[in-house]
C-alpha cells in the first residue's frame, strides 16, 4: 500500500460536510429569549407576583416566535402575553404585548417600551 493512501475499511468521501450551524447556513429550529431579555421579563413577573397581580407563567418556543404568558390563576387565559417574533424586526418591531382577550396593546423594537403598559400597573401614588 502506498504511503498516505486510504486504509482498508475506512470510508473515503469526496464531499465536505459543514458543521451544523456554520456560517449561518441554517435557520434556528426555534426562537428563544436571550439572557437579558428573559431577565427583564422575569423581573417584571416577580414584581407583579409581589403585588398580587400574577401567580403563574408559561413559556412557548416555536420556529417563528417565542412567547411568555402571565396568569392570574393557572386555570384561565393569560392576563398578558409577550411575544418575540424576529421576522417582524424590520416591519413593526419584533416585540408585541397582547392583552387578556388577544388584543395588541403595544408593539415595538425595544422590550422596555413594550413592557411599559404593564409596569404602569405597579405605580402607586404616595402621599406626604
């Protein structure tokens, strides 16, 4: 056998198989929240729980969107749903806040601005 030739029984292939996800060749199989986004959402959730407004939450991760739903009670519709849909980034903004019956309350590029209607519920007037 010649030096550098194929070893008996080893597969030899003329094609190169790229590493999965290399060079952005594939789209992600699901959309998710990054660490800072999730921290911001869970911070709001914790304050709403402390105020007695929310008791439970659910997260859903799909190919097109990721959503965070907050519930007053586990057996009912979510009081609020925060959705991240990256395909709408250049159009209406990738963040959407939905109300209890599914109405769009706010849309935008910045998560903080989209969460602002929920944070207003936490404000209380303090008298001197």
